[in-house]
């Protein structure tokens, strides 16, 4: 039993095993916590995601660098 688990209650959804790795930092995150790059459709966590506000884009670091 994990420290946050209480008898008779399910684990919080963000502690469940599984998920998809962020293609930038390679940390595994649940699908609900990932975004996808609008340039290359790579899975990107919210820590690695770069927002280009002038164009309303969400990009991975590689696409943001190429975008300029």
C-alpha cells in the first residue's frame, strides 16, 4: 500500500501505473497530463511544453526552436 492509499478507497488517478512518456524529458505521465505538439504531434508534458502566444501554438522544444 502506498503512503497516500487509504483502506477502502481507490488510489488517485494520477498515481495509477501506465501512461505515455514525454518525448522531451522521457518521464512517464498519464495521458490526462500530456499535451501534444501542434508542429509534430509528439507527446509533451506540461513542464516541457512551450507556448508561442503570438500565434496561439503549443510546441515541443524542438519545434519551438525551429519555429524561431
